[in-house]
């Protein structure tokens, strides 16, 4: 009898281990996923559970289901580290007419260490009901605030009311293999915005929006962008910076091996007159252009989507320096392939162009695009169009290679220390659909043991 009791207790112990380490899915907390019912409260309950350590730090949004959601805030700090959120189904925002609560963002993750959000699901911001109200508040679809060691990958993001993804005050971020899509006419629908963050890698994404594919804003450093297919949209932008007299800081930015297709801009730096601070050590390299309106542009006279016609400078401007453009090839939709409009008070300095060839698509003749510049100092080598303002200058030779080293700095370690994201071995198949195999096996084992003894 004592032996039987020992075996029974041992079996129950193992059953407890397997059942207590099971990943959670939102349907366990009442989410219906029928595309009609508001599942917001179920998602919040599921988050609360996983945050305190239930479910082995893993939360699943199951496949084959559509979850309608009001604004949600997933708040840390959490007992579980890392937390892995696997989105396999569809998450759909409430339309503007049914919206309740905060209009700043739809889904917010904040103060979470080692967060992983990935899967092959869809995040749909239902933006069409908001776009005609351009002057009023509109929510960013997905925002991460103070989330260090963040990983975001695999998802499809569509039709945000405003920006699709916003990264703020985060250190150590990896974003990869996303698809972001909104109509070219949709206002302010940036793909990925980064602000006040450092050590960020964005790679291998396809982005088509009505605004910047990627915008790198003030307070950022050590940002690596590569393998981006951008278009339609407004290109990849540094800024805008210096609005309302802001003191901006952007440095050590590398954008390489990207394609721009039918965009209004390619590689752009934009700053407001009257600002201060700096944007420096920025490299754009290995860029392919296909019918781009403004392939290379620095605009220190930016004015909310345009450039001030009156270029009489204010007494201050964000200082733009140590910028390199190398290995550009392709076509400009406009006459000008390069357009540098800098401040007389704070000129752009140490601007380098190397191995650049931009043509116009006129009748397939390969006509070379033109270039124009204002208040710019730098060096140009094997660049078409050539710019008189970028001449060989002996006092810059010693620093001519400095900006390119931006792309050769050691890449930050941003991958959270986490198990591979896949269905746990006690979950059969995919999509968060559970067959409690081990529950059945271990329970049967207990009954067999009891029967034998």
C-alpha cells in the first residue's frame, strides 16, 4: 500500500508539472473570435495571467479566428521574462464610430523586459473610417514604450488609422520580416516610427503606406535598417527634427540594401527651421531607385509636409553633418535626383557622395538627373548627378571615410534570451488548438499503476 501511494504521488507530481507549464491562449479567458464580439476584456485577463507567470510566459492568439478589440494597454513590469506573444489569428480594431477610450494608440505594450511578439497573424487597424478626419486625433495601431530587448517579427500590419508601429524609449530592438500595407492616399500612415531609442535593427520588411516607410526621430542612436522594400510611400526619413524649437539628437544611423519603388522620396533628412541639436554619422548605402520623385534629399526648411518657400533662415537649425550616400543606382521621376536645401545659419557639412548614378526614365534614354544644392559642404566621388557644392576639399580628406564606418560598427545584441517560438510539445499542431496529450497519457498511466498494484 505504501508503494502504491508513493507511485501515485509521483505520478500526480509529473501531471502537475506538465499541466502547469502550458502556454495560454486568449480563448481560455473568454475571447470568442467571431469577428463581431468585443474580445477586449478577455485579452486583458489573459495578459494579466501571463504577466504574473501563468502559462510559462507564453500567450497565443489562435489561428482561424478574428478578434475585435477596443484600445488595449498591456502593462509591465511582469514576473515572466521573457514574455512571448504569438499572434496567429486576426486582431481587428473597432471602427471609429464604435471606438471607446484612448485615441493616442490602439494597442500599447509598456514597461516589459524581453517581450517577443511574433507569428503569421494580421493586425488590422480599420483605418479607412479615420482617414477622412485627418485633422482630428487618430490612433497609432501598435506602440511599444519602454520595452527593452524587444523582438517583433512575422506579422502583417494593415490599414492603421495613423502610424502602424511606434517604438519609443526602447533599447535593444529587433524588427524583421513584417509586411505593412495601407493605401498610398492614406494620411500619416507611417510604417515604423522610432523615437528616443537605441540599438535597433529593422530588416527584411515589405512596406507600402501613405507616408514614411520608416521614420527615425529624435533621441535615437545606433539604428540599423536593411533589406527594406519601400513603396508606395515617402521613403526612409531621418526626422522630421527640430519642430517648435526642439533640440534634436540623431546619430549612428545605417540604412543599407533597400529598394524604393514609386515613392515620393528615397533617402531623406528633414528638419524644421528654428530647431537645434544634431543629426550626424548617417549612412545610406546600396540603394536601388525605381521612379522615385526625390531620390536623395536634405531639407532644413521642412514645414509639415512641404518646404518653406521663403528660405530666409532663422537663427538656429538642427546641424546635419557626416552624411554619406554610396552605391545608389536607379531612376528619378523628377528632374532632380539630388536636392540639398540647407540653412545659411547652420550649413550641412561633411556630406559625402560616392558611386551614385541616378537617371531619369525619359523614353528609356538614360538621361542623367540633375542636382541642386544650397549651403552644403562636402565631397563627391563618381557621383551622377554631380554637384558643384560637393568638391574635393583637402581639409575633409582625413574624415572622408568616417561616416561609412557607421555601417561597420558591431551590431547590437538585441535578441532576447528566449526559447524558440513554437507550439509547446504538449500542444498538438498549430494555432493554439490544444489536445492535452500529456494529460491523457499521464492520467492513463496513473490508472494503470493503480490497477496493477
